[in-house]
C-alpha cells in the first residue's frame, strides 16, 4: 500500500502542475480505482486546462435555427446563371487591361505609398485584446514598432514572387488583435491585424524587412503589408519579363494539387491564381513557377481546373467558378485560406480577366456607380431591377459587398460571403446569428429570426451599386430619375 500511495501522489502532482488550484481529494484511491470521471471531476478544477481533446467526452453543439432564405432558395449556381446569365460575344474593355494591373508590382522602382501612409497601424492600434482574450500591454506595441524597422522603408525595392499562399498582416506578427471580444463584431474572427492574403507565385514588390529579417513588407497589385520572409523570393528582370510575356493559365478550381516533374506536391490551386503557361499536353497544363533560388520549375495541373487566356463572360464558366466559391466558409481578410465578401467577388472575376480592388469600399467605386442616397427601400429595388446587370454588378453597404445574380422567383438575389445576421435582444444587446459562409440570398436575409434587427436589414443599409464592366461614370438621383454625375 505504501508504494501505491506514493504512486498516487506522483500522479496528483503531475495532474495539478498546470492548474491554478490544488486538487481536493477526499479519500486516497489506488491508481486502478481512479476512473476517467474521477480524474476529470475530482483531480482537476478545470478539465480544459490539461486534458487531451479525445479525453473530454463532450457533446458538441449541432446546427442552430434555420434561415428561411437558405432553405427556400437553391444554394447552387446553375439556376441563377441559367435564368439570368449571358454569353458575351467578345471581351469587354476592362478585360483587356488585366495584365497591366496584375503585374503592376513589377513596375515599381520605389514603394507606391509614402512611409507615413503605410505606418498607419502603428498610429491606429494602441490597445485591444490578444489571443488570450486579455488586454495587450502597451509595451508590446512599442516592441512591434521597433521590429517594424520603418527607418529602412524603401531600402530593398526589389521585384519578388511568393513561394506559398500567405496572410498579409498589418504588423509583423501572427498574433491576433481584437477590439473587444465581448462584443459581437469586435472579437473573433475580426483580427484587426489581418489585412489580406496573397496567392502562391504571385508578383510582389518588397520594400524592406523587419529588424530581424523574419518579415518582409510587400506590395501586391491590391494590398500591402507584412508576410514571412521565407515565403518571398527575389526575381531578376529577365525572369520577370519571361513570365509576363508567357500565355497565362487562369485557375478555376480550388484545392487541386500542383506537382513538379518528380511528381512531388508543391502547392494547392486557388480560384484567382494566374500562372505562366509552359506547354499544354494531353490532359494537363504545365505551368512555370519560381523557386527560392530564382529558378524556373515546371508544375502540372489537370485541364479541368483552369483555362488558358482571358475568358469572355459565359454561362458555363460562371456556373463552374461560382460552384467552387459557394463551398467557401467565411475567412476574414482571407484567413485560413478562405475568403471574405470582397475577396470572393475579386477571385470570381479574375478568371474572366476582370481586375477588381481588394476591399469592399474600393470595389464599390469600380465602373459605373449608382448612388442610393435618399432612396427608399422600394426605390432601391426598382433601381436594381432597372439598371443592374447580373454577375456584373456589386451592391455595396458599409463593410460588405454582394454580387447581384439577377431575379429569381420574383426576388432580387445576391451571392455573398457573410459572417452573420445582425440581431438585437429585448435588452438592446447586439449580436450575430452566424452564417459564416458563402450563400445566395435575398436582401431580406434573416428577417424572420426572432431577434432580427430591422435597422440592419441588408436592403436598408445598401448605399450604392456599381456595374464594374461599364465605363466608370457615377449616377445619382435627381427627383425621380437617375442621371450621370461625373467620370471617376
């Protein structure tokens, strides 16, 4: 028995090592008599402190209340494209300028923004909550400021290419920063330091690195920020020119494996990627990619996952690409390799050679803009039906964009990747009914929910729409009509 008690003591010490309280044991037990339930409830005040996930024996929550729009309307692309889509006869003017936009970082000789502009996060963020949901110390911000090394801004100024898919961070850290995790919309997943993401083998421009060299400050054709330096490879002018002059392969399917000539996995495909074609052979495209040594390697991917050259807008591709994007869950700023509202629309249009900005506000200014200022909900519906072009029109409200996919069953329909529906309880507490994925819905999404906030209805909050395939003119309301206002 003495040996048994000694072993039990060792066990108790080991299990209580990471707890903040001393475990209470009323009666000594032998090792054989200590059940899993005893270990969870008797030895540990908090089983989440030290237990392995497989030992927690817990029931996970299931689906919550259903949302009418998502039950009533098909969550697939085909019905909306077949009814509202068009097969364009040729390319639009916007499609002829894609290459210049996409490769713009390789045309820089210096950073395209002043240092004061890109340092905005250091001025904006002085507090907040970290990944442990505790307030972040002011000393952490001072440390990050020193690491950022903005005294060296513009000291490298080189063309480069990405070696992997990466998050683009507003500060050189992977750690998140939340405004207030206790409030809906101010906690997870809205990491204030997540700016965007960048695809594998995408052209970038490098300004400088952090003090320790671990992070590089980059510019893509649509965003800027910090990425890990091990995901960056500098590229010489000759290689850059060769890539730009090659025919382009536009990826139309996510998560297809790229393999090198030794059949080794290299990366996964993503809708929105553009790669230079080396050759077409049998059932495969062979594309050129740059490695860490600035050498070209050849990768293969099946032809069903891509097409060569800019494609005119057509129903077949709209269905295929839209089907891929409707599989996405919500990824704020592209986190976890997913997409948010603006990156979904941007990636949707890339295979058609249509370049769109990265964030929602900038997207809302692309093309011919119709302002909804002063319009009632009914007038907005009329304007959308009258002027909007399915699959070529963005509807904008502050912080969110939706792609108009036409009318269906007499309702205006939109495709969007959305985090949640705004709610408010009887005490006035604001919340979210989480959707967390790409959906097709009306502009009344969630209106039937018990705690739906009517002031936050999508239709009520929409401020404008823009037809991004048209000449950039602004339309505004004058009396009962919409008139052209000015060129953008």
